[in-house]
């Protein structure tokens, strides 16, 4: 059976019409689900009993079971959720100066096979449904409700490749973004992809205002292919072509994420490659300190090495920001908590 959160606003209107009911009820139901954030259909006090019963017959309205909750000294909270079929996913709540941000997963496991990533240790079991993506955000908002706080930002940067589960991710974001839904503005929502070129083009055609981030990690094909198998299918040139196409429609800055791995991608030559790759582009680099994963050989850079690479990019005129480390005391590396639970 479907989760009620699997329905976009339009899906819900269609469902109501198909059942001989008034479409405007969709607005009421969405308000109950996402504004008042109730836990059962029974609580929808302005909905008729017969509709409540029908909703109860056709949809599940439940919360994930919290299998584990790890809280970091810096305020980051990592949730390990159990889905209705028993699958485990991670969702992370982060606190920044500008507010609360949720890092959500798009798949159970991941097939992209990036060598440095803990999520890839376990292959994709299945896509998350739109409702399971929405429910991650809703669960964190319900947790924040207990503190009278509001989620400000959503980043689709947890386990999974969002463009490998394209339809469900975009549907979920439409619910999160809906004026009747969670009302998180498109500019406060970011999608991070490893670079599935045809999907970047498809995304460009949607003309939505979400931010796009691309995991780059190397600006030469040899090294990038070694780290990220996706580069063998879509190399750097085809990636930039797709991003240029995207920029034609949406002249927002593209974020390139660049993980710093000691002795691997932090040389002067790597900075040169980056400068060449980004020349004339409306883009910036977000340097990410690497969270070490026990099962692989990659090591994080020291603070001095991180700053040295930052300076190398600055000197070359590249717009660059340095991501703060978050939750390093709580298995913060993507997929680490889930991998630990499953490999134990
Ligand atoms: N598949 C998407 C989104 C999930 S990964 C993508 O590739 O962008 C989200 C980000 O976390 C990516 O930039 C990824 O490269 C990075 N990441 C993966 N493992 C990491 C680790 N151990 N430490 C820090 N960042 C990591």
C-alpha cells in the first residue's frame, strides 16, 4: 500500500476526483499533513468520516521507526530510520549559523560505486519512493517542532544518486516545496549528483529553481575515472557540456563539490586542472574535508593541507568555499552509520 506522502498535490486532487470527491479537499488534507503535521487521518477534524475511512483503507500514514539516533557535540543529529519493509536509511540534521539543514537519502544503498564512499559498500537495494523521501524531511521537522524550530534547507546529498531515482526525487521535492506542503523554497533546496549527463539535461528542461551541485573531486579524466566509475560513461567534457546547457536556462551558479583526499587530488597540478576546467564558468568549488572510511585506503588532509589547497585555488582566481566539518564524532561519512549497522 502507498504512503499518503507518495502523493503530490496534483496526485491527491486526481485521487479525490476519481473517487467522486471535491478537488479542494486536497488543500485541506495537505495542510493537515504538512502544516499541522498530524499522525493519523482521525485527527483531520474538518474531513468527513467517510473520507477519513477511505484514506485509511487506501494509504498508510505512519512514521519511520528510529533505529538509532547519534548526536554530535556540534549539534548534528544523525537518524537511522527503518522503513516499512525493514530497509535502513540515514537522514542527517545539521545546524548552521543560517539555520537547520536536512541531508536526505534518495535510495537504499547506491550503485554509483565511488571508491571513497561508504554508501557504495552496499549496492542499491531499491529506490526510495517519493513518500519515503518526503517523510525524512517531515520526520526531522516534527523533531524540530518539539523545539519550536523550522527546517530551512534541504540537501539531497545523503545515500544514493538522486538522478538515478529521478522521478521520485523530483516528485518529493515538489511536495516539500509546495505552498500547501512543507513550503521550503526552491532556492533552499539542493540536489547533488555524481554527474549523470542525460539526467542533468533532463533536469535543465524542468526549469525548476533548485540548486544543482556536482560531485567533481578531480578535474582530469584519469583520476576522476579512478575515483568515480560514472566518469567512464560521462567524462568531464560531456559533463561540462550538459552543465553549460543547464546554465543557458538557469543562470544560477553551479556548485562543484571537491573532496580533499590526502596525496591524491590536492597537488598544484590538480589546482591547475580545476582552473582550466572552470575557466569562464559561473561556478564555484566547495572544498569538502574527507571523512575517513575504515574499509578504504583514502585519508583526509590535515588542516594545513586543506588550507594550502584552498589558497592554491584562490591564487588561480577560482571562487571557493570550505565546508565546515560536521558530526565527525558520530560516523558522519555518508552511509557510514547504515553500513556499520548492516555489516556488523
Ligand atoms: N550521489 C550524489 C549524492 C550523494 S553523495 C553525489 O555523488 O553527489 C554526497 C556527497 O558526499 C558527494 O559529494 C560525495 O562525493 C560526498 N562523500 C561521499 N563520501 C564521503 C566521505 N567519506 N567524506 C566526505 N564526503 C563524502
